[in-house]
C-alpha cells in the first residue's frame, strides 16, 4: 500500500525522462495540482496542455513531453481532479460527486493556465476522458484555447 504522505510530494525526478520535472502547483481552483512539465526553462514558449484519460495519470504523457519540449513548447501534463497526486477534493466513498462535473473540470484546467501565469494555451490535447475535457475547454473559452486535439473519444 502506498504511503499517503508520499503522495503529497511530487513524483521522484529519478523516475522521469531527462528534461521533465514534477511539481505541485497550489491554488488551482482549490486544488494542489501535481503536474509533469517540459520546456519549463522557456516559460514564454507556447503552452501545450496534455490531459490524461481514465484510469491514467500525467505519467501517461512522460514519453511525449520531451519531444514536444524539444520542438519548442512549454508542455504541462497535470494529474486531473481526483487522480494521482493532485489533492484538495473529496475522493471519499461518500464524497460529493458534483465536484467532478465537466464544467468544474474545465474550470480546473482554465485555473491551471492562470496559475502558470498564462492567458492563452497554444493547444490542449486530450486522450480518452481527457478528450471531451479538452473539447469543452476549447468550446467554453475559445479566447484562451487556440487549438484542440482529441484522441480515442468522440465529442458528443
């Protein structure tokens, strides 16, 4: 069983590819959001967000992040609300499931953009459950999201 205290820390750097870091960003719509990040040494580079599906984590993008960073992007893959090392929501059995509604998840992503000090995203890429979330981010705030890519799940 995993030690709960260990989950409050970013993923160990020894587990990540070169150039990828893990950190916890507090103040993201009430969450302390765990994320993997590449191209962070160029904070003004175009921002690309990678949204995982179920039952995945930001870890799913670990091999994609270095390639996008090498192409000149600032790449961020968060553990979404209720997943992995992101904390601040009620994940108990009897917790209020309304906190996981799509609109709240969209707000999480938009708050992440602001917490990163950005006003726009070059692209939001979603896989599986992250795919409709990416689409709703773009549909809800086209002034913030310039492009969207969806994989493995249709938009209804």
